C-alpha cells in the first residue's frame, strides 16, 4: 500500500475585518479555537492568529470575557 502525499494547503491568515465580521455573526461567543476552526487554520498558523488577536485586544477592537472574545 502506498502513501498519499500530504497536501500542503497554506491558508492565509484572515484579515482583522474578517475576524470582526465572524465574531459579529457568531451565535455564541467564539474563542481562538472556534476562529481557527472557522478559517481552517493549521496548528502552525494559530500562533500568528493568537498574536493578531492579542494586538486587536490591545487596540480595543476586542474584549475578553471569561477566556472568550
């Protein structure tokens, strides 16, 4: 049995506007995992996402409520 080659689909990080639109339309509060899952991000892409969310929070675009955005 031969192995299938891994497909490396590099997803671009969502823009700040995309994240804000997702959060505005989310039925419940969404955390980092829900955001990453929605935008189909891999584990290595979650680190820059976390930095982006932290920057957005520092700018006042997001507020944290009980570990959720």
